[in-house]
C-alpha cells in the first residue's frame, strides 16, 4: 500500500499535487484526479467545439478531449510545442486531457497550507483558482478543474432539472450543512437542495468552516439535530479536506450520529474504501444531485 493511501485513509489532511507550468506560471492538480501524464500528441480539431478545446486524440481505445489551459486562463500559447505535456485526468467519471507546458514534479502538502485565492486571481470568486498553496517558497495555484469542465461541457455537471424530475416535494425543516469550496458547485448544490424542499442550508467553504460550525452547535447545549440533520461534504478543500472532517465528526461522541455524505468528483473504488474506513455514511460522485437528494431523504428520515 502506498504512503498516500495511508495518509488519505487516516484523514491526516494531506494530499499530493502534481506541479506543472503554463507560460512560466506554476499550477497544481490533485494527484487523485490524474490518470497519466504523457507527451503532447497531435489532435484532431472538432468543428463547433468550445474555443479552448484543441480537439480530440485516441491514446488507446478511447477518444479523449484536449483542453488548452493557456487559452482557458488567457495566458500566452506555448512556443516549444515539441515538449509540451498532456495531463490526462479522470473525475466525475469523465476523462479529459489538459495541455500544459511542463511538469515540475509531485509535492506532498497539507491542506492547511492551501489558502483561498483572493478575488484578483484568475477571475476571482467565480474564477478558475480554488486555492493557493505555498510550498518551499513557491506559490502554486490549485485550479478548479471541475469548474473548467463544467463550463466547456455543461451537461457533465450538476443538473438542476434532475430535481424537477423528482416531482412535487414537501418543505423540510431539517438543516443541511454543506462543505464545498468551488463557488460554482456550492451555488448549484444549495439551489438544488432548496428546490428539493431543504430550505434550511448552511453553506461553508471548507472542512474547517464546517467543523467550526459543528463545534459551535455542540457548545450551544441544544440538541445537535436542531443545528444540523445531515452533512454533505466535498473531499478536496483548502484548510481541511472532507476526509479529515469525516474522521473528526465520526470520532466525536456527540456528532458521530449525524449522517455524513461525501459528495465528490473523486469517488472511485479506492476512495470508497477510504471513506468507509473513516465512517462516511454514503459516498456519491458528482454530478448525481438527484441521487444525493434521495440519499439525504433516506438518511434524515429517522434523524
């Protein structure tokens, strides 16, 4: 078993990022999202595609869409085309290749070292940066790859219509605590929960904020279910990730009975094992928002 697996399983709030450059600027992506790294290939352009899509290529028996990060971020195009790199990713059950300039290496980093970017970074609050990591004197911009893919391929992201298909819903008084760092996805999740009748939602931007809310709720002396009936958390978040939050909640004698759902683009068989070991009640891959609502219904029925 690799060291990374042990780290993630024990909820120690660390991750490994692949550091890469685009036009001499340094960026990062969670290793858990990366399937492989390869030398850039010739691509077949696709007519009428999004302007940042370079085209498609077929590395083996599948066709993968290639996204130009330089174009997406508004940075200069690459000059040394012979040595560019494709970072092939897998998340939300989809494969995409991101065209980057060079790959620097892999860094192990604590989520506490990743801060929320200010509004000036790559479009700010609604922008493409999800965090800024300081590592050995360098500042690495962690990009919101889910948001990039959602913009290029909206049908692959959370669909509000899937809630409408559930038919008439009753208003629920129960409070749902949501921990999600992506502005876009957080907004969509809250909108879907409200549409599904869960009007009482508490929105937090990372595991630390969610944990602070839970500690306050606990210290109030009120029954905990008056403050939160269910926790929905992403895995990848600055300051504190979803695995660490799960571990803290499930080890707490008062909080451990709150149903907790990991709602993440990273849910894979390996991740499921880790989530289960940490005590998550359910784990579901984005963008299955209709399924998420059904799971919340079931888990909160007797809570």
